[in-house]
C-alpha cells in the first residue's frame, strides 16, 4: 500500500506544513499584539477551511460515481490535469512568495483586528482554504490513479499529522528546519509526481473519448515487465509510469517534466542567497558583513524568510511607552447585550459547506429510488414505461404475472441488450440500472414456457454516452462454432487414443525412459482439450484425476490417470506397479472417444470455457499444485493456452461483431504469455515452476492474469439469451 500512499503523504506533508506555517504566523501575530482573546476566530476560520476541503472531496467522489464509465474517465482525466496545474502553481508560488509571506499575513491580521471578528475569521479561512482545496483535489486524483482509496488516505493522513507536529515544534522553537531546502526538495519531487498524474490524466481523457490515440502505444513493456512485481507496482504507484503508455502520455509526461523542472531549477538558482546572507544548515544566520542591521534576524520579521522559524509566542510585552496596547473595541462585550454561545459559529462553518455539498450531490445525481415502476407479465411487457431523461436511471421491474420471466432492456431495431434481469419471480420487484443516452428503447419479457412479449418503443432525446448494448446470442448462433470445436476435440481424442496405447506399450515393455517422454506427449494432447472437460463427465476423473481430497492421497486406489502414472514414473516405481494404471488410462481414453459423439455438449459452455481454462491454469499449473514429479506444469500451461487459442478461433466471428477491440487485446496478451512460456522451454525440457526465479514467476502469473482480465467479458458477450 505504501507505493500508493507516498504521493499523498508528500502532498499532505507539504500542504500541511504550508498551512501550519500560515496558522503559526497568524497566532504569533495575535499573541504579540496582546489579542489572545481573538485566537478562537483564527481557529474558526481554519475549521471552516477544513470543512470546505472535505466537502469538496465529497462532491468530487459522488459526482464521479453518478457518471457513466466513459464519462468517469473524461471527468477524472480533466480533474487530473487541473490538479497538476494547481500543484505546479503551488510549487512556484511558494518559491516566489515565501520570503514576504509573514509580512503580508501580519499586515492582513493587523487590518482585521481593527475591522471586527468576522474579518479575522475570513482572513484565516482564505489563508488556509487554498491549501485545503489543493490537497483535496490532488488526493482525489491520486486515489483515482491508484484505483483504491486506503493507501492515498493513509498517506495523506500520516503527512498531515507529521506536518502538524513539525509546525508545533517550530512554533515552540524545539525544532529548527531549513525550510528553503525543504520546499525546494519537495517541490522538485512533486513536479516529478505531477508529471505522472498528467500522464494518467491524459490516458483517462483518451479512454473517455476526448483525445484520440488510445491504442497508439509508444511504450509496451508488458511482455518483459511483470505488472505485479514490486518494482513495477512502486513505479506505477509513485510515478504513474506503467508498462504500456500511449504517445500522448509519453509526450505529456516528458514535455511537462522537461519544461517545468527546467523553470523550477532556474528559479531556485536565481533566488539562491548570496554568501553574505546565506544561512546555516540548522536554520541559523551565517556571519554578516559589519554594519548590517541585525534586526532583520529579530522578532516577527524573522518569518519573512522561508528558512526561518515562526515567531515564538513568548511572554506578552508589558504595555508602556514603547509597547502601547492596541485598542480592540470590537473585542469588548457590550453591557446588557446577550452573548452568542461560543459553539454556534464553529458549528455553522462546518455545517454550511457540508449542507451545500450534500445539496449539490443530491441535485447532480439521479435518484435510484424514484425510478419508473415497469410492470411485466405473460401478456404485457413494459406497462408504465415512458421515455426517461438521459443519464443513469433505475427501473423498478415488477412481475404482475404468474410465471417467472427474463426481462431485457433492448434496442428494438437491433435487439441489442442494454440490461437484463434473470428469473424475475411472480409478485416480486427488482431494480434494473442502466445508463440511458439518446436512442430508442423497449422492454422484452420472456416468461418461462411462454412466448416473448415486447413493449412499444420509446425515443430518448439527448447526447452523451450510454451503456453499450450487446447483440444477443442464440443457440443457433453458437451452432457453427460448436460443430467446429467438436470436430477439433474428436480429432484430438483420436490422437490421444494412439498416444495412450503407445504409453501403455512402453510400460508393458519396461521402457520407462521412453514412457516418460510419451507420457508428456499424451498428457499435453489431453490438456489442449480443456473446453470439453464438462462434457467428458466421469471420464475426466479416470483420465486426469488428482490425489487431492482422496483419503489415501497418492496411494489411494481411486487415484488414476495421467497423474497416477506421472507419480510412479518420477518416483521410482517399477513397470509392474504401473502396468495396471497404464492399461486403465488407455481403456478410459478409448471409452471417451467412443462416447463423445453422443455426449451432450452444451453450446453455452463454449464462452464460459474461454475464461475457465486459464483460470484452472493459474490455480493449479502455475502454483505447481498438480505436479507429481515431472516438473512439466509450464508445458501443461502451454497446452492450455493452445486450447484457449483454438476456442477463440471458433468464437471469433461472434466476438468480432460484438466487441471489435477485444480480440486484438487478447491476441496481444496470448502472444505475451506464449513468449514467456517459450523462454522456459529448452529442447524437450521445461523449467519446473518451483525452480523459476521470483521475477519470472511473477511475470508469467501477471501475463496470465492480464489475459484472464481481458477474456472476462466473453461469457457475458456470448451468453445465450431467450428471445422467444
């Protein structure tokens, strides 16, 4: 989590220290002016600034959550660019204004003392509020980039607490810090981090459709860099550098870093103190030329330089000719006037931003609970359905009939599905949420055992991006892919019958070395038929059973098939001990080959297996869970990948029309994983999983995980939906 926390920690520390220094100057100025009774007004302004920052963060969070996925990308990208602009301005402002910061604040405080309590509250609010808004915006963008909030929130919290401790130490003069060096170093680091946030924001804008070039990659190291490794995670979390980056990302990152860092370094050199006015590393003054006014090192003016300490409160000066006590008529209570409770203003400054933020979120977000109630039945579908406004909408689907129904929100011109509810029972109501844009919509209800009923269409006016409709798939659509895959499996089984007979003959003839080679050949053939495992029924346990869960483990009588023979071949068992398992394996394969043409192969299994084959690979092969001594799990993974590739080939016509960008991404993932597996295959030998170094193992697992992620939409895209 630390890699995601560090950028927020740094912004929390720096912004917290800036705000803390401002508050220290405000407090010290009031104490020196003998106006301690006005300190609550300063803290009220600070509290109001904190409440505003928290409310601003809430508005960002809940506003983004109400948008469609594409709009969220565009919204997040825009705010990332704005956050970079704020951070850049903050870095340069602090470098330019730090030396006169104390004098400006004290001048404002002196004017506020003469104008009333409200002005002092506003002064402290404005002084601290800017830091709070910058912190909230940058924290939100870093959380978006990280994809989670725990790390960034923890980092920011630690940074703010540390900043508060440093400010207290500086105020009490128990710490001395060279603030010039601190703000210079943190400024340089923040510029590097901001460059990464800019690159991430530009990528979001590409994914949101604002900028083109989302698939034009200038950098693609995903085949050689494991995205899940510690160093890759660190670079992504801290600097937002990812293994794949588009040309726009790289140009924005490099251009921002080159221009802004150059200007920052030049500015630091231009404002560097001369030797005569340089300060020591502990923040104290170096030797000065004779005759220079030493008062520049004394009193409140010492904070005019960023490497000085805020003035200590110290004892209050005694009023006299040299220290006249300033009059503060506004701070004197009027006799007979009813005093306002002390808690009213602090509560108000917290409540007002929270209420305003709540109203904004309530007005901006759609009301899920107030969605249309749409009735469905065997004879009528979509009763009560009217054209909704564009945006994220919730429809309360109520089954008023006597049969369970499948309910679809469709485009009536193409039958594409925007959303669905499966198994809506009679007398029940369930919500269907969909993002609606301009277009035509209708409801289709398919009661169990009945005919489909379609509502009248409605037209929605407006622009924007809505939910992407999926063209439904029927059993007839999957008939051709199923036939092609059955032919592939039948041919594979025919090959497997011959290979297992050869393996049986090897063991019968006591040729165990040859048997080890032929065992791997046959096992890889079977492992490439993964999409048909559910169809093989009990034959799979006889052919490829595992010892896990058996009472006797590898010695159990029920342990059979390839893994039983593998255990014997690589654990010194004799041919006599392996003869019966080898014969049983050959007989089981022959029986499967004979039974397969009559077995029920559910066409709906094809899309599911596209994802499940490699799920098993990740769970069993890449963990070496199924290794019984041969060390060939990577070879099995390679065969599983070949089976997945064959399955995608037969499904390609259906996938291309429904998700044209999916297969190119999957093909790139397959090639990446294939390259990693090939690197561990030398001649007839494969590197055992246990002997892989940590980096290589992480790369293979990471590439498999990425492929699984890109394959995840396939079952939904090709799910068989009832239409009649």
